[in-house]
C-alpha cells in the first residue's frame, strides 16, 4: 500500500500553526485575562502539537520514550479533541454576541469537550491496544471493544466542532469586510477540510466493520486533508491579525510614492527654524517615513508662502476648469501652479521676501492631490512656457 504524506508535511503544518501561535504571545502578555486571546492561543498551540505529534517519526519516538504501546495515539487523539473544543471556543469568543450568551456558550463548550477528552483517555486505557500501529491505528482497532468507541468519540467531537465553525464563520463573514472576511473564508475552507478528514476516517473505519478494506482513506487521504487544513487555517487566523497592519503599510508606501514628485520639487527649499533629520529607511517604519516626509513638505510650503500669489492661483484655476470641470482636480492644479511660481520667485531673489504672506492662498491642504497635480496639463504648460499670470504681481 502506498504510504501517506511524509514527516515534512506534518512538520510544515505544525510549524505554520505554531508560528501564528507565537504572534499571539505579545498581546497575550499584555492582556492576560482576555478569553479571546487565550482561546486563540490554546487552539493554535493544540493544533500545532497535533500536527507535530501525528508525524510517523514522532509517533514512533513518543511510543519509545514513554514505553507505552500506542501512547502516541492517545496523546494525538486527546490533543485533537482538545483542539476541536478550543477552535469552537475561539469562534464563540471571537464572534460578536451578547456577553451573557457568549459566557453560557463558552461554559457548555468547555464542559462538553473536557468530557470528550476524558472519555478518549478512559476508553483507551480500558481497551489495552497491545500491538503498535503507526499509521493504521484506526482501521486495525476498528472492531476492538472500547478502542472502537474511542475512535468514534474523537472523530465525532472533531466533526461537530468543524461543522459548527463552518456555519458560524459563514454567517459572520456576511457581516464583515476586508481582511477579516478573507480570513473567515479561509477558515471555512480549513474547517471543510476537517470535515473531509473525519468523513474519510469514518468511512475507512466503517469499511472494517463490514469486512471491507478502505484503509487508503485513513493512510493517504485523511492526512492530506489534515496537513492542508493546518496551513490554510494558519493563514486564515493570521490574516485578520496582520492584514490591517499590512494594509496600513501599503497605504504609507503608496503615499510616499505619490508624494515623490512634490518632494523632488521642494526638497531643497530652505526652511529656517524647521528641523530636518535624515531617517534611514532600512530601520524606520514606513509610517514614520511618511510622517517625516509630510512634515518636511509642509515646512517647505510654509517657507514659500510669502512668494505665493493668489492671482496666479486664480488664473490657473480658471484655465484648469476650462479643460476639466472637476473642481477638486482644478483646485489642486491651481495650488500646484502657484507653488511652482513661488519656487521660481524664491530662486530668482532668495534674499528679498515679498510683503504679505500668502499662507491662506493654498486651498487644498492635502499633499497627495497637490503632488499628483504637478503632472497636470496646466502645471506642465506653466513649467514649459511660463504661465502668463506670473507677471501679474510687480
């Protein structure tokens, strides 16, 4: 018979779950009484341990280390049952609901799955499985008293939790958006694979009850379901955690790129009294880089304020409106044109500051549209042919 997935498949799935589990440690240290965090930590830790211990090499090593035949089966199935309860408990705490309803459901979940774990242990001890089985424990002992009931108990406990989580995650996904919804979709897929795992094993065990041999479902099919579900589940739990942070970082990077034309234009503008410090990009967060860049641009525009001419802006605004009726775009183009002329005036006579500061002449106050407007036809014509309104001020 062809063998199932090798040890690396189990270890990769377990490592993925434990890696996400490690991401929960810092917030757990800060909020030690948060039931949601504890549920997430317990579920991920139990799932990672199940995958690591279910590898054939781990099964043999655990049996040898304890000296108890098939001890690994007991440990794995008890941990899998605990994982099932923890996964259901996590969704109960995670999904918004009235506090009393959440507490009541959590108590029932803890009680039911604690009883299931105890049942698995008692039935294993009562069954005395004396022949070591590394990959075919379920089918080999499918007709053994007590062990048969133990196998059905852990599979039913696992399947009930998986089906309940599929239902809860699907309902909740209709109420949320963004990375949380994407994470819930992935969790639905992972829990459906859990259901596939249980069905494959139950069919394999049932075949032994009727005198047939479908052991390939236990040896080859169900472990692949388990390994794939571990990876998808790890991503599903991690996505709502890292998704918003990644989205904010992507937004900061995008804004830095959008502000580059304006920064290239104004980076050499003298800003007396303003402190500019060079931040090394390789050890500074993108949000801090964006804040520093915006501050420097505001300082530069403030330094150009005495050179800003409202007449230049008004003329550019009328020209922009004649080309595009969008008032917001026309306003940004007019501001950009005024700043370009102000910069040229400062370069022409840096020592003479015109009277009457024009700080209120810049209307938009948003740097990104201002930067993008430097590529507008109005500003490009101005920079190429000298806008006529430039001479409106003596």
